C-alpha cells in the first residue's frame, strides 16, 4: 500500500517556467488537497478536491492550477513560476465526511525557483 | 488572518520531562482539533485528535487538553524521549469538512 505518492521529490525551476507536481493515492479517497509549507507559516491550503471533476480554491491559490480527472490523481500546476513559490509542497488525501477522519500526507516536493 | 495560533515556536526539553505545546483558535465553528507530527524530510502524520465534547484525550504518552470557553487546546508529551524530537502542528477544522487550518508549528528537541 503506497499511500500518497508525490513526484518529483526535488525540483529547481527558473522564473517564468511552468511545471506540474504529481500526486497519486491508492486508498480510494474522495478528498485530495495541496498544501505549501513555509518557515514560520505552517501549512497553507492551495487547492482541494472532493471528488473527480470537482476542485476548489484554498487559502493561497494564486499562481497554481489543479484538475481532478480521476479519483487517484491530483496534479498541481505552476503556470509561471516565481521565487515566492519556493516552498515545500504536500499533497494530502482522506475519505470525505467520515467520523474520525484521518488526512494522509505525502512526503513532500521541495521546489526552488531561481 | 491567522485563525490558529501556536506557541512556542521552538522547545527544548530534557529526556523524561514533559513537553507542552499550546494552540488558540478564533473560529467558533471549529469542532475538530488534530495534532500532527512531522519528522525532517517527511510529511505530517496524524498523532492524536480531539473533539470539543471532551476536555481531555490521552493516547499513551500523548494527551490533548481542550478548553472550549478559552478556545485553547494543548498537547502534552509525558516522559519525553529523543525519538519525539520533531515538528508538531496543531490544526482545526469543522468536523466532516476536510479543510484543515494549521498552526505555525513547534520544533521540539529532546536532549539527553
């Protein structure tokens, strides 16, 4: 059971480049989300999805795009990378509205924009 | 607007001591309060969680204390061990709504 898998683990981008962070889960979870983690700021929600074909914005969505074509995958796209997007990105998943819900996180993707 | 405030930012505790991390929230709609533990290079993992119908929840050496009137909750780690050295995040959400609002994290170091 792989859980939540993120790729790549590390990436360096030049300002203005675009890229996609991949996220896949094998737990048949309806809910998937992306957070970014910055020093002193905790984890902030970027985008989330409650099922295939349904996405919504979180706290810090600007500069990012998502889609959810399957239950398993939830890619995060950086449209035109900026140094302010240098961060650690975490994908997470869970069942929806289940009592005592546990949200499972991937191991993170370290992104540096130069 | 920071809806969940966490303190301290860092904490050093001797082995065998009690580690205490505090969080305060503003949104009275929050009714689910998990704590996450994160080791370097890893993603956060759920440690323990509480709902406001109880004032305390204990799992092994980890205890959450909850004060609904003060809108505060805290994590206590008894008999702290070097393996507990990690970053701890408190979080809050509306139960059944999976959007978590996180605190800023506490880096805990347990020294021999």
